[in-house]
C-alpha cells in the first residue's frame, strides 16, 4: 500500500511448539461446539473468557512492549508470491465451528509477505485449545521451502468459508486488518482493529492481533465469534467480534459484525483511530483529468458518508489529491459513518475481472456513545490501483493517556448501500468540467460542478416549485448556480454551479438543495484543487 504500506510490516514471532499436544480425532458432526479435523494437533485445554482476555491485556499494558522476534526468516523469504500461491489449505482439514457445518474455517500459511505469526485457538465450554501448525494441514509441493518449517510455528491468519468451501466471506490477515466479502461476494476495502497516528507527522503505528480464539454461538448456528488480543508499542486490547451473514432471495448478502473493544494505553496516544478503514481511490467521474487507464473508473470506494449527532447527512466524494491531505469532520456522538461504493453500474467501470461495482460499502454504527471527536479522512496521491491510499476513522477529542483504559462498542455493516431516509435525496453522481456555457467563450480559471441527487423526496415537485441550490465555497467567486429536475428522469434533480479560484490551496465546498426552510437533500461536501 502506498502511504499506508507499513500496515503489513512489523515483527514476527514463534508460535507454540508441538509438545504436549493431542490429536483432535473427533468428527465435526459429533459434537455441539467447534471441532478440529481428525489428525489435527491441539494443545492442552486452558480456561478462557473475554473477561480473562481483557484482564490479560490490562496487565500487559503496565509492562513495556516486547517485540516478538522473527523466526525462520530465511525460509519465509523463499516463500515469495509465486511460491505462496502453490500452498493450499486442505479442504478436509477445515475447522467446523458449528454442528451444521455452516461455518468452516481455513488457515493462512506464513510466507515472505505474511510474516507475522499469530496463534489460533478454538473455544468450547469456556476452554480453549490452540491449533498447532503442521505442514499436514496444507497441500505443499515436494521440494517447497514451506516443508522446512517446524511444527508449531503458527499461522498468518484465517478465513471463514461458505459451506461448500468454494468461497470465503471473512478474512483476518496482517496487523489488525480484516475484510468481509460484502453483498456481492467481492472483497474490497479493509477494516482494522485500531489505527494510531495515521497521517500524523510521526510514523504510523500498526498494533496487531497476535492471537485469536474462535467459537460459535451455541444457540445460533449462523453466529461466528472471534476473540482477539491486540498488542503494540502504545496499546493493548481485547476484542470480541461477533459476525453474522445472511443471504436474501436475490442472492445479496448482509454481513454484520458487532465489535466490543477494551483498550489499555501503554503511553499517551494523541491520534487514536477507532473503527478505521483502508481503501483505494485512483480516479472516478469527479477526476476525469487523472484517467490514464482504459477503464472509466477505478476505485474500491467513492465517498465518505456521515450521519452527525445533530442529524445531518453528509456525502463527501473521495479524491486522489495532488498531495497528502487530511480532513477532519468535528462532531459529538456521531450516529454513523463509513466508506461507501455508491456507484453500482458495471458500465461505469467495464472491468469484468475485478468487478469494482461489486465492492462492499461499510457502515459504522456506535452501540455506545463515541462522545466528542471527529471523523478523520486521509487521502494520499496514487498512480495505480494496487495501493490503498484512503483511510477513515473516528478520532476521540481527548488524548488516550498512558495507564488509562477505554471501551468502545460498535457495529460494522458490510452492505450494498446504507439505510437512508426517504425524506432526503442523496448525491449519486458528481462531475466537474470547464466553466461557462456551451456556445460562448469559456472563462479562464473557472470550473463547473454538476451534482445529481435522487430520492422519493422529489416526487411531485416541479421546476417552478421553489427548489433552490445553496452553495458555500471556502473561497473563490461563485456563478451560474441553479438546479432543475433532470428531463425524463424520475425523482432526479441536478445542481450546477461555476467556481473561479486560483492558487494551489484547496477550496472546501458545501452544497445542498432546499425548498423554503426544508432541506431536500443530504449535504454534499467536496475539496477542489484549482491547480490540479
């Protein structure tokens, strides 16, 4: 990733040894709880609960951080991209988390680019048993360097598979990153457990999940529970992530995760990122001057949506800026925010191999008040789609002081689009181009902005019914601002305005449509670079 590249860097450590282990030797269908496949080695059982994990995190926060040393680095270096693709987890060795076998889990192998060792346990009846690494869990070609790794070294992460074992829908791999496949079974942006000093003058810190405990809800077959231990130079944490996935009759999936995070600061943290995301935006309809590839648009997300504590709905289209840009949206007890992929039209992307129109949107809903703070958006210049150059998260106002703790509860919803009130129109497209009017001499230094809003709120409202555009640029000269219903398009209005501004400092713009004193649309906000 560009700018966020160190997210997958860091120290690695030894896993457990194979000493004192036993074979699972149990058919997955024979018990009510999670089971490992016959022949897999498990450690001796130990008591486990979320409260015990939180107590461990609190105790460790009072001691200095100890980086886990790299082991078998020479072997891992030889497992490059091509060699890694030759390793396959054996389907018959999948962990079965529930008696109906609806939640099979497979494990990720270590390699050059997945060097951080994690320990993975299964939990049943408040007892945990670690799954001990063995090459027998994987199909590995003869002579492959992975065959030289010792038993017990550990894993890189895990993924939850569909019952037929053909696709996965949830994956944890690298630092505290995790992803869900969203509504259309297509991975895109990533969530993170925690972000520290993202976009700050000091280097970003990437605390990582070093251990996982996996279990299912005994009362509900479709509930998958992940407990995770977070560790880093500045913080420790205990996470409980409860995930559910359902598919409707149209084949659209809904994935929800309820997250309970208990954090303990080792040292002062001034920029704490709660519920963070990483995504990619190269170019879209707002940035046609940046198009160098044959595809019309390339992005995992196209905007940041917010629902403020005061009830305002905000839509901020993403940029690929000329330089690193950070934006903060101050709020108190925000109701929700997330990075969305609103544009679902294949013709706007034309990529039938990676399907950007299928990428998930993710929405954060606080389950306990977040208090005062701000949504921070970081945008980093990029020249390719392989780099994650977008980050967004909630940053509390108060410094997270060393020796103190915090508790956050929130829900992540991986979906096609967020629930949106019918009383407002939402911004569904943004374009920019040369200012002025066709057929007339175009003025220099003037940019035209065109934004389409759609929604049932426009039913029965005509051109002469008093709808007006409200535009507020932070600087520059505004002209030709007006709005109208789009001809032959139901429930769709278009707002247009010209802006003249010079210099290399960005212009922040706010705009919405109203009728009398009533707002008809969400607030569209945008950052414009006159010289870009």
